[in-house]
């Protein structure tokens, strides 16, 4: 069983000049009810199927299973998804021993830029890059599955 341990932050400064890679991501959700979320993702020219369990109380860790699937299968599965698609560009930025994944959202989530860092345990220390703002780990409004049905434009904080 694989667990994902990550922390999420809003982005408040320039990060693109520090990015060493970027890719376009479209993702939909086959199911967001019950004990798990089932997601289909197309990242550039590759497809993925992911199952994520519910987060722990702090919102930091949860079960995750991900496998690559043929691109055509991912395209076909996207047609089975619940309404709403997440569209974003993901930038990778190194900071110390870690890589921050910075997502710039489009469509109804335009204006939202969020960074995540994956950790090996919940107490692991990491260096925050200068563009990191307020932590939103555990705030369900910032989960991609939530942004799909309650987009940022409806509740954005000014």
C-alpha cells in the first residue's frame, strides 16, 4: 500500500523563472463519493488512472495508487467522468532536497496557483521557496476534486 504525504500552499510570487520543467494536465473524476476518489489524468501525451483514499484528519496523508494507461484509454475514460474538468499547467521547482509541484489553473479556476511538496513523513523538514504563501493543507476547497464542482471563481479569497 502506497501513501502520499504532501503539504499544499498558495503561491504569492514568481516561480516560473525557477522551474526546470512544465507540462499541461487535464483531469477528470470517474468517482468522488465513498471511500475513494478515482481520477483520470492526461499529462502531455500520457494517460494515468489514480485512486486516492480519504485524507487523514490533518489532510496531509492518504492512500494513493497510480498507474499509467494508454493515452487512448485515458481519452475514452475522460468521457465517463463526472461533469467538470481540471485544466492546469504544472511546473517543477527544486528547493533544497525537495521538488515543489506548482499548478497554475485555467478556466473556472483561473487565478489560482498552488504548490505542493511531497514528503517521506509528516514531520519532515523542507526549505520553502520564496514564492510560497499561506499553507492550505487540509482545506478541502483546494482539492482538485472539489475545484471541479466548486471552482475558485465562485469563492476566491481577495
